[in-house]
């Protein structure tokens, strides 16, 4: 190319022009005042005299040059140096036209694939076709990009919703069950504290539950008492049961027999004996089956001699000793009447309401009244309360229903017996004159009053 036709683009010669390599993209576009039309880029090598690739790799690319002022008119563009971009030509002047080169396709600039690392084209990744080859990324298209928060799957949302519904229904069902259970429970807890009781033998057991235990949370009327295992006739330790609904409570009843035994006694009439009278025993002085103890036995008290007593006519106190099967003992007195020429003792008895009265009349061998007689009143009570009210403190001499005499107490059968002597004054007053002496007249008198006759030996 002719160097004479080249004109310096910097008339002030303050700086030299540096071209931008072909194919490089400047960092910025210079602003040019009144830009002139730019000739189209010519594909292919700018200078056919220079061999080699169109866009050889540059190890040290030239930094961009500051924009310069446009070339003045009528200046022929100098020929650019090898590897430099052509300068804009002045269309009005073309002193050395250049033949039009054959267009050559420029290499496309490779762009980074989204989601991969941007790699510079200066890493010698140009393939044989002149394209920049991006570094291969493993699992491109299969690796899910990182997300700050994964959205829950619709299937999981449905399962969670169903579980919440089931949990809610279960909570409602439990609440209903708990409410109904509270409604069935008693408002207060039942507490029963049974007592250990001690009673006398042959006592009557109370039917009042309050006498057996203390109650809390329920009325004793709502409970039941079972004392069927308690034997009041025998000393010992027994169980009793209190039942309130489905709850049972046990207590102890101790039966003791350390009090004085009681028994109904009767007077014994006999004649003066000159011989041994061993046929008169202690059992003859008591009424059978009236002992307050169990399996009672009787004996004359120590120091009393029955054989000596019957040798002389008279009325005697006979001391007796009562012993039950628990070896409890008690002493009681009865009466022995020794009569000269005694034969028999007649009994006349009559029952009215709850009272039975019996007169005992002694007859001698001449069938006449000996003047010895006594009367027995027996009062039988329907319940223990009435009986206890009548007997009181069980005094030896008692007055009941205007009758005074010696008291004999049958606690087991609730019978009060009052014994009194029949003197001549009493008999004469009741007969309305002098009481008969002959047995036949006496018998007619009692039979007329509807008494029943019995004979005792």
C-alpha cells in the first residue's frame, strides 16, 4: 500500500492512533460528534498479504483507546495495521480503492448456559470449527437448582388435613366420654370407718349402722349390715360386714362374758328328813333354760350343806354358783322350805295379756294347806327396749306394774319375773274371807277363776 496517501488522523500529533483488534468488543462505544456514515464491515482478512487465522488468539489484548476526533475531509484513510479494524472512509475521496474482499463469516461469541459457571473464552476452549466450547457441566438439566423454600406437595397437604380431622374427632369423642364418666361418678368419695366393738355375751346386737362405723360421703341408710357370723352366746372374736353399693367394709365384734350370770330360780319345798337327802340337787332351785350364759351348770356354794339343812323345818336361803362354758361364774340365792309332814306342792296358773301369774300351795299328808305359799309374776316383753325399760338396774327387789317382789331377770328371752310370798293376809283379802284349809276347797276356788292346775313334786 502507498504510504504517501496515508494521512495522520491526529493533526496535532499529540497522540498516535491504536486500533482495536478484529473480533474484540470494546468496553464502551466512543461518542463522535457528527458521525459520518461508516462503511460496512468487510468479511474476510483485511490485508490479504498477511497470512494466518482471521482472529488469532491474543495473549495480551490491547486495552480500549479513548475516542478521537473525526478525520478531516479529503484525507485518504491510511491502511490499518495487521490485526486492526478498518477506519471509517471518507466517501468523497477514494484515491486508492481497495478491491472488495470475499465475505467471511465471523465466529459467534459463545454465551454461558443458564445455571452454569461463566467461563472466559481465553481458556483455549475453541473447537476445530472455530466455536468457543463451554466447559461441560455434570448432570446438566437433571440437577434441581437450589431453592430457598420447597413448596409442600399437594398429596402431603391432603394427608395432613385428614390427620387433623381424625385428631379433632378423637378429641371430641374423649371429651364426651370424660363428661359422661364424671356424670356417673358420685359427687363425693364414700368413706366408711368400721369400729371394733365389745359386747357382753347374750346381748342383743343393734341394727343401727351408726353404732358400728362412721360414714362420710353417704347416708348409713344406703348401706347394709351383716352380723350373721357373730355368735353372741359364745365369747370370741367375730367379723361383721358393712356393704355400700359395690364397696364392702369389715369390722370386729368381741363377745365377752365377764358379767354376773343370771337365772330364774324357784323355791323348793320338802319335808323334814331324818335320812340323807342327796336327791335334792342345785338344779332343782333354778328354772330350766333361763341362764343368761351358755351351757350353764349349777352347784351349791362352798360351805352350804343341804343334808344338814333339811333335818329341821324352816325356810332357808340356798346359795348357788352358776358357771357357763366360758368359765364365767356368778352367785345367786334361792329358797328352801322344810315342812313337817309335807306331801306335795300344787300350782295354779293363769295368763292375761303379757303376764302369767302362778300360785304355789303346799299340802301336807292330811291334804290340808300347810300355810306355806308364794306367787310368781312373769312379764314377757316383745322387744329389748321395753324389757330394759322395765328391769332398769336389775335390783334384787323390784316394783313393776304395782307389784313388788324379788326380781328374776331373763335377759335372753326378755322375761321379768317377780316373786312374792303369799301371806295369810293376802290370801284372806283376795278370797273375801278366810282362805280355805282343805285341798278340795282350795282347788275349787282356783278353778272357778279359770286357773290351770298342775302338780309339782
